[in-house]
C-alpha cells in the first residue's frame, strides 16, 4: 500500500459502503483509467470486492482481508 492513490482509495472506501471507479477517481482527483488500475491491484491483492452494474464497477472493502493486513503490519513493524 505504498502508493498514495491506493491508500486514498482504501481510506475513501472506509468511509463509504461502496463507490464506483468514477466516484473514487473524482474524490482523489486522478484519471478514471488510473484509478481503475489501482483498484484492480487492490482487488487482486484480496482487499476489495468488485460488483459490476452494467458498465460501472463498484468497489467495497473486504473487512476480513483488512484485519489480516493490520495483523501482518503489526508483526512486521
């Protein structure tokens, strides 16, 4: 999570149940295609759930994955 945009996306999703790629891109003031790439990386890492609604993809956090991340971070600190 060393990339600021990915951390920003996780923070934004921590405050919302679900956001689309476009909504996250607007909140972080970055291009939609760039945000989509960051979200795919987080999804592939198992931190996000993706739900397709037509052409729009909505993302939400996977709380259980984040709990595992926190445990790992504490152990590696």
